[in-house]
C-alpha cells in the first residue's frame, strides 16, 4: 500500500494570465516553469505547485468553457504518494473498479515522476503522483 504525502499541485483553468500571475506572485508564489506552447504556467507555492492553464491554450481547450456559475475551474488535483508501485497500484484501482489513464512521467512539485489519472465518484479528476525519477 502507499502513503499520501500531501497535495502535489492544483491546476486552475484561467482566462486572464497577466491578472492571475500578478495576483499569485504578489501573494508570494514564484514562477517556476513556463510552457507557453501548452498555455501552462507553474507557480511554486511552498512545497506544492499551482498550475495556471489558459483556456485558449492547447491544454485549456480540452476542459471546455471557462469557469462560470455553472462551469468548473479546477482541472484536477494531485496527491503525492509513496511508494509508487505500478503493479500494486493497478491492482488496487482494478479492485475498486476504476478506469484510469496510462502511467506516465509528469512534472510536479518534486520534479518529473510517475503518475496516473483517475476519476472520483463525482467525476473529479485526481492524479496520483510518485516520487521524482532523480533525487
């Protein structure tokens, strides 16, 4: 079994990048990583990241309309787990009758490491992320 270590990152879908960057940078976050070709801007918030995804960028367009009264703003949240045992994790998720995405190496608060996406019972997307590939 694995242990949840904390929230690795949150992903917010946004419509005004400059306003959101200004807000979070003034709060004390720092801009850690930019991927403008994806519409992705990753801010360091202590031990975690806040990912800003522009709704008009490649990643943001996959989430539908921008957040409104009837829309959602949170793309997914990520729980950092350890260990990340692929066979054990797939067995657990299969036993829970959950369909998942592929295990891939993705960037998070600790760097690149294995992760898998799944949906909770209400349809929210959750990412389980393992330790970085290189410490």
